[in-house]
C-alpha cells in the first residue's frame, strides 16, 4: 500500500528561501549552485514565483550520497 504522506512530501513545493534553510546556506548560494549546475533550474510560475519539487531535491542528494560512498568517502 502507498503511504499518502510520502506522496504528499514528494509533491511538496520548496521555495528558494526554504531551500536555503534546508541546505543551511544563503539564498545567493542557491542561485550560484543553479548557475554551476549543482542544483536544477527552478520551475517558474509567473515572473516572481520560482520553486523546486521536493522529490527532485531529494533525488539529487541521494545520488550525491551514492557517489560519495562509491568513491570511498
């Protein structure tokens, strides 16, 4: 059976300032990481509303942790 709370968490929208809090960094760091390709470009709704999906952020960090473990770190 599918856990409804897991589905809701994966569909969660994360705004730039909330992503910065989650990653313990400044909003400007989020922008720099997007430019360097460390984070995906945000989805946009209109001109002022930029966001990421929680599942995309979780996926990036799970891949990052996998790579660290395979490199022996």
